[in-house]
C-alpha cells in the first residue's frame, strides 16, 4: 500500500469514527435529558451521563485528529510503473508466477538480441544459468561461494551482451570514417562475451561434478540407502509368500 492510499484511508477512518461517536454521544445525552426528570438523579442516570460525556469527548478528539490530518498535504500519487511492479511482486510470491516472470524476462532480453552475432552464445548462457539454478540447492559448504561468484559473473555477462547488441545496432548508423574503429570494438566485446560464456559453462560443469561426487557413498559399492531398499524389498516379498502359503496351502 502506497503512502497516498494510506493517507486517505486514515482520513476516512477518522471521519467515520468522529461521526459514529458524535451520534452515540448525542443519543446518550438526549436519553439522559429525557429520563432524568422522571426519577431524579440516580446511579443509572450517572451512567447515562458519563457515557454521553465520554462519547462526546471521543467525538471531539476524532474531529480534531481529522482536522489536523486534513490540514497536511496529501502524498503525491505513485508513478504509473508502480502498479506493474506491485503485480510482478505479487506474482513472484508463488513458484509458478516466479517461473512465468523469469521466462517473460528471458524472452524480452532474447528479443533484444535478435539477429546479433552473439545470439548463440546468449542461448548457451541461458541453458547454463538454468542448469546452475537446478544445481544450486545441492551446492553446500564450499560450493555456496561458487554460486555467489556465478551470480556476479552472470550479471556481468548479461550486461556485456546487451552492450554488444547495442553497439552492433549502431554500426549501420555510424559515419564511414568511424565505422572501422567501432566494428573493431564490437568484435573485441563479442569475443570477450563468448569467452566469458565458455568460462561460465566450465563453472557449471565443475558444479555438476561436485554434486555428482557429493552423492557417492563414502565406502566402496552401493549407497547404504540402496542396500536398505533391497533388504526391505526381500523382506516384503518373503512376507507376501508366507501369507500366500497360509491362505492357499498346497
């Protein structure tokens, strides 16, 4: 909720509270004025009068708070992009929404690189990034540092790829005397991007090797869980055969 919406909601709440307490206080004061002359002033009339006075006082305080708040300038309206940001944040709370948002962003970035010389390298970066994301949950201990380094490297590579695409689109628009130097700069940036993607893929391969070796048993042979699974299978099969012999004797 933005500040402007919160301001008007509080203003409306104070106005409603002031009206509610003023109506209640007026009703209790009228009841006190009507009922008191019949039996004189007793403990019941004191309760009526006290309730009426308290309600009127609360109504006055709410009106005072409302006037003070209304005297303050209202906060400026939020920028139009805030509504889209709110929707994106709401969708990212759910796994399916997060996947959809990431896919939309990926397609948007991929569309900006259409026809570029680094399109294939960019696709390789997407595949490697998805693979590392799937492996990151199992990279514990010393592997967590590699995940952080990979995130920084991926951000740098994506910024570099967008930079290469921007320079490539500007090549046809540059003057002929500057085109050669700009083309050389573009080639160097593209080469740097490709080498960075190669290094990122090697990091992902090393992460996969780490996960594979971490899943091997400490001792030779099968994992203890596999042996337990085989023993449980044999035990259930033996019980089933024993029950079959008891129910259907030869």
